[in-house]
C-alpha cells in the first residue's frame, strides 16, 4: 500500500496543479489558431500516438493532413507545436537559438539518466563543455583514430568469416554491429577494449547500452514526475525512494543506468590515474593514447581555473558519448546493410568502389581518401537523410517570441500566417525525418532511397531552403550551438566498417522478418511486441 501511495499521491497533486495552472485554462493560447488533432486523452494527450513503436502510419497521416506546422497535445492539455518548416527550424536552432532550450523536464531526465553532460546542460555550462571537447573531435584527431578503427573492423571481419566459413547463414547483424560500435566507441573515446569480437560472449555493458532506448520509450510517462523527483534532496534519499517504486519498467531503467554508470566510472578512474601519473605506457596500451578521454583529461588539467570541469561532469560527458555513440552507430550501420540487401545493385556498385580503393591504397584506405569515396559517401548521406538516427528534437521557449515560416499556412480563422507567436514555456517538437524528406525541398522522390541523387548537383530548392543542419543540408545532426559534436566520429566509424565488411561479405535478406521500431533512436526487432532489438540477415562471402 505504501508503494502505491508513493505513486498515487504525487500524481494526484500533479493533476490538480496542472488543472489550475495549465495555459489552456488561464488564457487563450496563440497556438489555438493552428490546426492539429484532438487528444484521445487529457492526461497523455497525443504523446502515446506520436511515440508508439509502430507510429509510421499515424505520423504519415498526420503529416499529410496538417503539413509542416501543426499542433498536438502534450501532457494535461498542454498544446505543443510540431514543426519541420526550414525557416522555423533555422530560427529555433540558429538565428534565435538563445530564445529556446532543450526544456527543463528534458534536461532533468537526461541529468538523472546520464549525468550533467552535454545533453543535460545549457548556456555557459554547455559552451564550456563543448570548448573542452573540440580538440577531441577535430579532423586531425579523426585521422589519428582511423587506424584504431580499422583494427577493430578487422576483428569483426575475422569473427564473421569464422561464422560463415561453411556457407551463408543467418546472423543477428544488429548484435554484431552493436558489439562493434561499442568497441569502436570504447577504443576511440575511452581507450578501452570492451569486446575482443572473437566469439559470441555476453557483455553486461553492451547489453545495457542496447536496451537503453527501448527501455526509455517504455517510461516516457515518467516525464510527468521528473521535476518532482529532481526536487527530492539529498540524492541518496531520491535513490531510496526510487527503489520503492513498484513499476518494473522503472526498475529496469534504473538497473541499466547502474551498469553503464559503474563501468564508466571504473574506466574513468583508471585513465585519470594514468594521466595524473604521466604513465605513458598505460595510456598507450589503452587506445594508443589517441582516445577522447585522454585528450579531455589533459586539456582539463591545462585549462584555467574558471574553465576546468569537475570529475562528475567529465564522467557524465563520457557516459553520454558512450550511450549516444554506440547506439546511433550500430543502428545506422544496420539500417545501411538492410537497405543494401533490398537494393542489391547498390551493394554491388558500392563493393566495386571499395575494392578499387583498396587496390589503390591498401586495406586501410587513408582518412581523406576514404572520406572522398563518392558512392560510399552518397550511400551514407542518403541513408542519414531518409532514416535520421534521431526522430524528434524537443525545444521549449525561454521567452515570448515569434517563429517565422518559409511558406504561409492557413490559420483556423482562415487567415494566412507568415509567422507564429510563441509564448514563454511553449514546447516545440521538431520533426527531423520530415524536414529531411520534405517534398517542397527535395522533390517528389523525397521518400525514395536513391543514393545517386548525391552524385549530381542537388535541386536548387535544397539550397534555397536554407535548412540549418551542420551536415549535407540535413537536420540529422541538428544545428547551432547544440549540434552533434561527434558527427565526424560517427561518419568515420560507419565508413571504415562498411569498407571492411563489403569488401569481403555479401548481405541478403533472411526469411526471418523484422521491423523498425520508433524510439529516440530507431531500432529493429522481429516484431512490434518483441522487447529484444535484433536484425537477422543472411551473410556470406562475396565473390
């Protein structure tokens, strides 16, 4: 009974507060003039429909009905704005980015799950972290990491060769990509080897990272209580109360965070000790001394007192990159291999380009030459255009402002609108895939996967749209001061692995079906009810 009261009492108080204070009851909302669907639930709004694992049909209908600017309902009648208009996105993420932030609730959730890293900070603290990280993600540093990545990819190649030496067979490619991405991120970011990639072994850390996103989707409703939980002090008391919550999905998420946090802490302490002792032998043994953590620790030691970051922040930055880097890369690689199975002509053409480059440069194609391979780059760009690694980006307005639009929209009052008034506290849901596949920008074939589009000049409409993304006129890696700092790292990982795999193996669809689930980072499973991320493909040696 006590455990049930622990959940029921805060919920009742929260409901009462929202009924009294919600904007929908206090005053007229400027968003009332923007079209959108009614909510099936006052408490949860349209959130369950938008964030369902199998939301593809719902979102397609929503986009075709309401277009690039529309409303939806969040929790307790709170009206949100859904946007993929390029000019609006440029205002939110670049021109007027100081008027928006990730949102108090989102920052709280990220801080409780991952610590006070880049995904949980704003303003000066966020800029301070990025300043310290910039040297670790420079092109010069990426060139130095390429040999480390090739060594890991060759381990994967050896393992797969052993698995298919008697002929093609079905393999869980997502599982292998997850293990490889973890090892790449471990070597590149922490100078630490998580997985020798020589046999099918269980790895608690890898399993925790893989299960993180599906588990996070299962507790989206917990955002309702994030601020209340964050207010509980001290932290050990919050932890004790959390242990009492009788909800399996919450306990599952807590267990995953514990595994990730404990392993990251152990690695951090070992590396920090080596840096402080000047133990070059240990540093060289851990990632050849080229990993991000080594650079981060050395830069932090050299920083002025006002710029130096505490261990808790450095550890949170590390944990954030481990989570974000491993999951996005493994799922991105899996998506590319899936598409290459569906488009065998593209797979054959890409393999020919890679083999020609290997013949010219050797097995380890140098960083600059690898980056310049036109068809490999086209395949990566087209996949990241059509299947962005993250689907939505939330922003809250810090102050009253105005959101400009590329094209006018008709308000419910019948008038054409070229801008939308935004009141302080308004939540904006930026739809990244919808921006990347906007037919007004990319043409009528915007929803087709066609790598060849990148081998010719893009339509003038792409340039004229001024999409604010930092990568290829796309919002895949966001834009402005909160753009993904590790996008070059991710690109290098994917291109190295694809070169090593496609030069040796061919990939075909298995008879075992699988589907792609919506999540903060989309992932495949054998059905929409399966809780296990996996993607079976038939793998064999390429002729």
